[in-house]
């Protein structure tokens, strides 16, 4: 993929049902019109992440249909909601084969070739922490999981379920994040066991043949420190002391050097996962800073070493988060999108984001509500993607610019600015990410222009033009004044 790639996430189950409704017949993987993939490529995407490819669990479906909170959420967004609209979670994987409703392994191989032929890479999910409760390992290899013995009354501890193996009756833990209740449709794998490492490595190797990269769900949960603290009560010793990720990732890279690993990560563990071999790691801090309009945090994050930022995956929304249009609102959304699309790192976009959709669809829900596209956001997104698809935003040198003001006017603290250079090309992004008008002087990196004469600054998104003398810009800085939540997106030309 290019540097700073654009990755497009699609909720596969909801999307295929949407296509099916539009075409009046069932659409599977092999029946998606070629124009759908070509449109995604034309938008400027480098990869497609088909979220929820793998076989879903009947047990997970039962759990989803029992969950009152989930049902109420679905009823709010689907006026004609029926209980049959709820399927199993894509993160309670029964097997790493395409779910039968989508197609089979041959269909997936053919899809990968179709995407690769038009220049798109295929990203799928890998769920390292747990399996579905009805995964065949629960019956055949209960030793792969966190175990406990039933109590005297034959009951399991809280957070465990009764499993019948071919050997004995045992209790197996449900998977969990240590800060939340267990996921009751999952079974917790035991990363203190060498056999578990081997089995999961083999699963990785098998599915790596079917895609170009994997987004690894809650990747930090299987780090030794995190796993050991979460399950200390049930671990007599770590039989397998080595970290799983370097071992597993290196085994794939020995076969497929260009395979892409993306870590979903939280709790400040991004660096540890990147050091373990991931190409990209989620940048939740960036998302939180944008949500909160926290300028100090944003500036600190964007002032980090460029090499570190380029390995972060940044987003305004995904299947776990609320819709960006709903969170940022019409006032802030365009400024947030400009920031997201022009800072270093992989840029994740979610299906429906460019149309301004506002309703988050739970991952268990088979279909999404109909939402008319927001014409203004759709047109803006197209312009933004066209501009950020240009080589300067992928091959150019990105540099943060200082912004200063005056003793009696410190509104410059709300301004963000950065420049990009690629050969003789220059681009300048300036954003006022606040609810007050802001003014300031942008200070360019030393010898950034490498020329004399005049600057001609063209904003192709807002269709504005400005000019300035290079000498003035270099010595005094470039004055900008922006309304609340406004931006400049300049291509700079020299006389």
C-alpha cells in the first residue's frame, strides 16, 4: 500500500443485505457488481476491510436475541425491527471460513483476486483473544482455554460456562476485557499455553492465504503483561513465556513479506504492539482529542516523530464508535475530516461516512436503516478524497508548522497548521478547530519554499485563491484568519 493509505471499512452483512434489497435478489460475495469495487477504488481507497467475514455462532445469535439492551437499540434505529434481524456477533468466530450466507472459500479467493487486479488490498478480521462458545476446539481441545472445575453443586464460577469435552466436564471462561463484564458468547483462549500459541499461529497462517492483511481485534489483550494480570487467578504458571505477536507475525512474514497487520489497541499500548511487528496500530488518543476539541492534546500528538505517526491508524468513526456526523455535527465535521485526511498515518473510513449517515448499526444487526445521503457532505467528501489522493499526501514530507499570535490576541491557540512538500509541490493545511474566530501567523520550516517571488495559494475544495510574497511569508509568517471550525486547504505555486 501507499504511505498514509486510505482504508475503507464495510460492515459486510449489512452491506450485502443493502445491495440485495436494492437489486431485488440475494447478493453474495461472488455476485457483488464489479462497479461497487471500482467505485471504492475510484474514491481513492487503497484497501477494503470487510468486517465480519467469518462464520458466525448460533450460540452468539441466541445471546444477541436475549439481550434486552441490544434489542431496544435496534428498535430505535429500525422501525420495523424483528428479532430475526439479529444474528451472531462477527467477533464470536465459530470458524475461520466465510459465513455460508456470504459464500465459500473459493468465492473469497476469487474476490481477493478481483480486488488485487484493480489495485485494492483485502483486509479481514482476526480475533486472537477468544473464539465462539461453540467453536470445535471447546469440545476437542478444552486445554486451549482458561479452565476451572465445577463447584460441588456442579455449577461454574461467574464468567464461566459449562462445557462438555470428549474427556471430562469442565468450566471454560468467557472472553473479556478486564475493565468490562465478560462477552457471554465467547470462550477465552489461554495464552499461557504453548499449544494455544501453535493453534492460533496455524489459524493465522491459514487465513493469511485469503487476504492481504488482518485487523486484529483487541490485540493488546494477549500481550503477556495484560493477559497475565487479567487471568492471574487461573494461571499456575505461564507455560509459554514468549510473546505471541512477534512469534505469529514473523511466521507470516516468512511466507508473505508484504502482509499487513493492524492492531486494535487501547490503554497506551500502541508502541508495544508496533514493536511486536504490527504495521499499524489504532490511535484512540487522536480520536478522543478530536471529539473533545482538545487542542493541546492534538498539537502534542501531531508534534511526535513522523516515523511514529506514520504507523498509526487514525479514524473519525468505525463499527465500534458512534457515527462521525452524529458526534461532530454539521459545524465540526468538515474541519475534522480535513485534519483526519491530511495527517500522517493510515486513514480509516467507514461505509456510510461520506454520505453523512448518523445511525450506528450494532454488529449483530443484519440490516441497516435507510438514510438519505447528505448531498453537501457527499460532495465535500468527494473533493477531499480527490485532493488527498494526490502523491504529495502519500509521498511528500509532512511537517508541523508553528502558529503564533499577538500579546492582545491569543486566538492562535485554536489553530493547527502543517505543510507538505514533494519536489517543487507544496501544500498547506490550516484549521481553526474551535468555536471562536481565530487569527495567527503560520511559521514555515526553514528554507521550505526554496524560491523567491510570489506565492499563489489555491484552495480547490473551497474554490478560493490568495497570494503573498515569499519573503514576507518566510520572515513574518503567513497571516490567516479563520471562522469557527473553518480551514484552508492550499496548493501553493511559485511565480
